[in-house]
C-alpha cells in the first residue's frame, strides 16, 4: 500500500502542476508568518505561480503567528471572514468551529490527492459537526508538526560521552541526559541542565510533552477514534501517573532549568540556544532551522535531532507513535469566493507544489504525503536533522492529535490540565497519583460539555 | 372627545414647536443645516467606535452561563485576587511616591531639571520592550540581576518569576517604575499652579515643611490627587502589557489579572465570549469609578 502510494507520488512529483481555470477572479487568503523568512518566500512563490497559471488573484495576507490566531478567532466571531485560511492556527480551530458548523466542506478538494495523503493527515482534516451530528472533512492537509528531541552533541561530548551511547528505550534515553548533567556539573558547569522539559502552563509545548510521555507509557488510547474518553482504563491511568512522575520528578530533582516552570513556547528555544540544557523536546524543527543560516556550524556539527537511536522506543522496545498536528487549509462559511479558494487549494496540494513549498521553508514543517519524504531533501545524509524528523513524523507510526477525535481535548490542552498536574508534582511535591486524580476529574467535566452522537 | 378641552387639543402642536425649538436652539435656516452637517460626522464616529463596540461587548458577554463557567474557574478566582492587589498596591504606592517626588522636583536649580529629565525616561521609552527586558533581567538562570548578585556577592539569586507572589510583586514594581514619572509630572504641574501668594503667606504664618504640606499644599492638591488616582485605577484595570510581558500570567496561570485572562480565554482558548465575560465582570467596579470621576470633574469650585 505504502509502496503503491510512493510510486504514485513519484509520478505526480514529475508531472507539471495542473491548474483548473476558474472564472478569473479574486480570493483573499490569510496565512501565518513563517519562523524563518524562507517560509514566506516559498508561500509567495507558490501563490505567484498559481496566479500566473490560473489568471485568478490571491490577496495574500501574512500575519505573525499569535496575532493571526486572534485575527481568525475575531473573524469567525464577527462573521467577516476571508475566503481561505491557509494555516489553521491554532490547528484545533478546525475542530472548534467544525463543531459549530462554520466551515465549508472540502472533501472534493482532498479527493483530488486522497491517495497521496497519510492516513493521519486524512484523519486530521476531519471534525465532528454537532449540528448535523457527523464527522466531515473540513480541512485540506498542508503540512504537519511533531515533537522531536533536540540535542547538543557538543555538550554530550564535553561530558565525556558520545551520541552513540544514547540508549534506545524511553526512560533510559532521557536518563542518559541526567548523567550528562551530572558529569558536566562535576566539571564545574554551574548552569547546565540535562533536560529541557516545559513544565509550564503556557502555550502548547507542555501539553505536547506530556502527551508524548503518556503515549510512550502506554496511554495511546486515552481518546479513541469514536471520540470516547478512556480514563477508567487502568493502563491509561498508570501511563498518566508515570508521565507526571517522570516529568515532574525530573524538575524536582534539578534536571530541568528552574525557570521552565514559567516558560512560554519560545523560551525553551532561547534557553536551548543559550546552551542552558543538553536536550529539548520541542515541536517542529524550529530550534534547528532558526540558526541554520547564522550558525551553520551549530546546525551541521553541534546539534542533532534525536541522536543515533532515532526517536526512542517505549520501555518494552516497541516504536512509540508520534503525535502529529496537521496544519489545514480552511474555507469559512460566508467566504465570498469559495470556488477560487477551492481551486487554489487543489493547485497547492499537488505533490510537486506542496513538496517544494515545504522544502523551501527549510523543512521546519513535515510533509503530509509519504511520497514526499523520499525526496533527496529529506533523505540528505549530510543533514543531521531531516531524516530522523521525517522518519518520526511521517514514515514511522503516527497518530493525529487527540482533539481530532474529540474537541474536548483541545480545551484540556488550553486549560493546561496536564501541565498543572506536572507542576503540582514538580513544584508543590504533590504525589503523581493525586495530581492525576485531580486532572482526570477536570477532564471528565470538560468532556461532558462536548457530547457526541 | 367631548370632555377634551381646547388646551388639550392644542397641546401636541405646542409640543412640536417646543421640541423643534429645543433641537434648533436659536439657529435659523442655513445655520441649522450647517450645524447638523458638522454634527453628523461626530455622531457617526461616536456611534461606530463608542456605542457599537460597547453594545456588541455587552451582547457577547450577556449569557448567564458564561458567568457560571467563569466563576467556577479557579484561574478566574485567583485573577480577581491578583487584580485587586494590583490595583490597591500599584495605584496607591505609585500615586503616593508621585506625590512625594513632585515635592522633591519643586526644588530649583539646573541639576534638578537634568534629574527630572532622567527621571521621566522610564515613562518615555516604549513599554513593551522595557517589560521584555525586565522579564529577561529576572530570569533565574541567566538573567542580569542574578548574574550581578553572583558576581558581586557570590549569592545565588531567587527565581523571581517562579513563585506567584514574587512574580506578581515583579509586575507591580515594574508598573510603579514605569508610570510613577508620568503621575509625578501631573502632580508637579498641580503644585506649580498653587499661587505663590498662598504659600508665601503660609510661610509667614509659620506653615513651613511638613506643616505647610499638610495644611496648605495637600488640601489644594487633594482634588487633583483623587482624580489622578481614579484615572490611574481605570487605566490599570484594563492593563494587559505589564502582566503579559513580565510574568506571562505564570507560573501555572497564577498571576493573571482580568485583562490578561480575558485575552487568554478569548484567543488562547478560542472562546471569545468567555473572554469578554472575564473583562465585563470588572464593570461593577468600573462604573462606580467612572461616576465618581465624572462628579469630581464637574465640581464647580475653584480647586486644583
């Protein structure tokens, strides 16, 4: 199946992009500003190419990440919407407003490349509509993000160890960096910490971190595809307790920078670049991409993604599925030019166009089509980051983030329920069992607000 | 109908004339048209940018269930406590310091003018960049403050933003640092407006130093001081930048105030109505403040 789709993908990559000529007209599109300028340049290139081929006009508005999020929420609240939101920001906006029946269905757009998309991407393009009581396709998958491990190879070596020494199983993998810290402290390094865990209640990082540990400890089915919550499953509960214990315990034991308790999403990147910690578990390759141009020696020689063993296996030695956040193109109900918005999306998701868009963005984001992962860009043996990243998030086992199955998880994330449990353990010395018990009660209350048929 | 008097029948016409005269005042013909033409843009702007946003906001936050959800949220409860503390300490400490400093800056001499120029710098520089700088200065691991403490005294400084009360303290101190110069200037202007004859006469009568301040200066400044305090309270109630850029509402959402909580609910949680409700819940405090302020501003007596 995978081989078949790869072959099909290769053929599509070689074929020139196809453009349907809708009546020459204009559509407005909002997109988030890239982390590096190359991302915006690649987007503009794709838009210009589409305009040239179709005769249509795309009025592109690029806004910084946080304000764009506010702009989208404000637009959907007021009803004054653009024709196309090119970057679901936040990603769960698809599910939040899908629940309220606020998006135009785009199954016909996705259908044009359905065989190309990963199963996780297709799941991530859907949302439950509580008005018609159905799960429908409202998003067009464009790119994806996962949570890789970023490691200072130079600090590991300074501690007298090697990247090749990093164990392959979960706890041993992270315990390794505690040993690195101990060794560095013995050398007189006053402020270097082994682990950059975001034990905070800001942004999306702490939720992503907790969920990665939850899944690694066997809690993968906390919410199943039918949207049902499984907190009564002892396996899930144990996994959550273990995750809170490991993450909170590492902080309590002094292996995480103390300021992590109040980090926002960018602070861990800054702290990592300041060599405050040996490793960081953080979404996308933004950590690496941000310094590629200014400090190429760091990118190519000093920092590695995952290290030799790749993304760690669980404690039993089985691969751990990566939780994938899919970025979707969305058309709000009330959009004036749905036809052009759909035509642009059909053009944009052609493998050749989408692949180039992601690669020109330096690979911060992952493609959503397995065929694209086989390109020389992603498989470049000289790049210490891309191959492991794409393996973890596209070619290896993956699951979509759980708000895809039930919107309630988005509220769990935004209310920082798991973050609070981590902090309770880390800062206030609360027992992990008690912290999780409290968290589970709150999660059940939140799920009760989102009944699904 | 038979019982209706001639006066009663004639009254609507009288009313119409009165209303028309009331609307037009003493203006006639073209004057009246010009007056309306000048008024229309103002009314349109007022309706669009004042009335509409307020009505829309009230409408968005009008559902009772929003407030039930809000009041049961532990983060909201701690945000209310933080807001009260922020207002009580932030406004009063700042205004009291401003009052004292305005007296200090009444001294004469070129060096006093130079000092005043340096003193107003925190207020003059853009607030977001200064608050971000303070946030970085207070970083526990690599912040300027802790590095300085270590270099000078070999002391490991505290993690200033890791504890709720220290983080809130940092927010309040930063606000005071930022805005004291502004209110000092206002009160300084107030002091300078006190007629010299009054203070000179008081001095002749022996009211110098503290006595002069208690019996002459402060009574004359009292109204201005109260108006400044009320205005500052209203400004601070809607403050977002200080908390957002200094503590970020953390650790663990423990230092939010209503302004930052509203934005968090509206955009981070994508629940705009809940965000509006958080801000609207401050109205029982804002409305009385505005009423008192208006009454004070209407005071007809000659006061500073």
